[in-house]
C-alpha cells in the first residue's frame, strides 16, 4: 500500500511540475506578446484615428490615394514582403511557414497611408498580421519549438485584435478558431486568453476606449426570434456577396500584372467612385456610419453594396487594412434596412446584421456571438446567437481567407480531411460530399 502511495505522489509531483513549467512558459509569452501588442496596438489605433480625423478635415487627400498606393508598393518591395498577408499568418498556424519580421512595419505604414488617403479598409487584417508577427518573433526569441511557435502566433493575433477592438474574449476565440473551422487546440487557450487580456489592459492604460454601441434589445419572444433567424439567413447571403466581391476584385485587378500600375489605377478608381457616390461615407473604415446604423437606425438602402464595391477595389489594388470592419459596415447597414422590412427595430437589426455578416464571412460562430456580447453589452445574446448560427450554416464554405481550413462538413458530422476554403471554389472538393 505504501509503495502505491509513493508512486501516486511521485506521479502527482511530476504532473504538477509539467503544468507549472507550461504555466511559466505561457506567462512569459503572454506578458511579452500582450505588452508589445498592447503598445503597438495603441500606437496603431491612435495613428488610424488621427489619419481619419485629418482626412475628414481635408477632403483633397483622396486625390493622393494613387500616390499612397505607389508608396505602399515600394514599401513592401523594400521590406521584401510582397504578397504576404493574413493568409500567410494562417499558414504559419497550419504549417509553420514562418512570418517575416518586416511585415510589422510594412502593414502598419501601409494601413496608415490607406486610411489617410481614403481607401476603404479596416484594421483587423493589420491587427492579425502585426499580432501574428509579434507572437511568432516572441516565440523565436524564447526558443520555442515548431508547435509552440504556432501557439505564440495565435496568442499575438488575439492580443492585437483585443488591443484594437477591446473585445478580449472574442479575440481569444477568433484567433483560436479562424485558421481551422471547428478545430481548436486546448493548449492554445491559456496563452491566447492571457495575451488578449494583457493587451486589452495595456491599451486601456493609454486611453484607448473599447468599441461599444448602445442597442435597444427587444424582449425575447418567438415571433421576434423567427424574424431574427430570417435576418441571419439573409446575412449569410450578404456575407457570401461580400466575400465574393472581395475575391473578384482581387482577381480582376490582378490582371494588371504590374503592381505599380495596379495600385495607381485602383486609387484612381476609388477617387472616381467617391465622386460618383457624392459622399465620403465609404472611404476609410466607416465606423461613424456603423454607429449611425446601430444607435440611430439610419442607413442608405444601397450602402452595403457600395461598401462592398469600394472595399473590393481598395484591397484588390493592393492597399492595406482589413476586411472585418468593412464586414461590420456591410452587416450593420444591410441589417438596418432589412430589419425594417422584417418588422425588427432598425438599430437592433443593424447590430444583429453586424454580428451575422461577420460570422458568415469568417466562419467563426462562437467568436461572433461573444463579439456581439462584448460590443453590445450582453443583452439579447439569444437573438445574436440565433442569427449567427443561421448565417454560419447558410453561408456554406465561402470565407474571407483562402488559407482557412474546413476539416468538417457543415452539413453532416463527417470529416472532410485537410480542405481549404479555396478548394471548394476551384472544384477540388465538393461541399456536398459532406452530405
């Protein structure tokens, strides 16, 4: 009996040692990732905020967009990061392909120039790329092995996303699930969570206010729930339109093989679109338009279509930023308009649309539900969850990131293998095979 107790105690001590060692490793990584991402994220947030304000006061800056495009091309050539974007970060998570350190200043300055001169882009693409770069380089500094480097990359993604949006829980879940839909490794939870909250705290210390919207949520009742589910289905198709528009813009503008010509031509096209639309609502991220839709229940009927067009041209031409805030814009403005037709209060429908289109575009339903809870104060979680579930199901395998994997079918509990999003569209894998 004494021998068994001794063996048990020895095994317990060994196991405790393993956990404490892992905890110490992840604490060091999280402090490093969270601290650095919090500081850089704060600087990035303030720079984009400044650029947006300056552009608002100086409308003529839109005319500099072609020049900004040329500067971005030159910057990426100088940094030797041409063609490196969010998909490269996801590839590091999948296959350990590595992330160049010069991607961080390149995407920082490229996004700043895009926003300063009126390109239609967000911040999340830059957040994932800069955060992933910080996490990967931090892992290398700490001499992590290949698997832990992938975890460090995810932790950096979560930290930077959290620093920018002030949504640490959603940032953690998004970073863990965006690379492989429906798959997340338990070992990634603690470092991603700690990094996200540390970055959130650091950005808060420097006065970066988290994104929050005031929403009037109706009482939970069956008829309204059915209406919200119907809106979620419509948002699935809007998310497919959004993703398709982004990919089509990249495909068409890529026919201009010379990146200098592509950037200049794309900048000129955005200027022309701005003049034709008669408003600057579609330049930059458009957070003010999102706020009007959610808090004021106001949106132009064609706003979501125009934002898709502006964003497709901007990103397709090689300007930098991200697709998530534009997806917020598209979802909020579409939801605001569609909500009136479905009998849903316009402001609440805009909030639902934001979450549901984001869900359909990124294929991250759980992260989308928590994003809604953090952005809108936690009320109406059942409604947001219903809309996100319907959007996730009906959006199929369309998504923003071609390097995103779909190991499992959305239609049946069946393993599909290592299938990427782009394989469904290239005919290499039939989504119906999951039936």
